[in-house]
């Protein structure tokens, strides 16, 4: 169950990155995006703390940040129209493989 909580926490980290990205160009309505950022930030941290009750921090934290990082890059590519270059995708793949590797050897 705590693995599911950890994955949700990672998606919440992606959520606060999305809100932060939307707050930048939103003139006059940025407080909605800032509120969304704060909500997802707090929820993400609370869920991470809950997940670390049974998952070692040395595994939980990299998985949490990895989900957030991968999600932020994918949001950047698909929502914010950032370039999907070979090098970005290569390093994104190595990040994913590194997190999976930590889980396998941990």
C-alpha cells in the first residue's frame, strides 16, 4: 500500500511543477496556480512521509523525486511545448533506469 502512496506522492510532485509552470504566464489569475502549487506541494510531502514508514528513505526519496522529474519533463514536452531532443530523452531514460535499478538492488 505504501508503494501506491509513494507513486501518488510522486504524481503530486508533478502536479506542483505543472502549477508552477502555469503560474508564470497567468496574468491576474496566478493566485489559483500558486494555491494549486501549495496544495500539491504539501500533499506530496505528507504522502512521502507516510510512505517512508515502511519504505527506506534511500529508496523512497529517489523514487519520489524521479517520478516528479520525469513527470515535469514530460509535461514540459507535451503541455509547454519544450523540445524533445535526443539528449533530453536519453538522459530521461537513464534517470528512469537508475530509479528502477535502485529498487531492484534495494
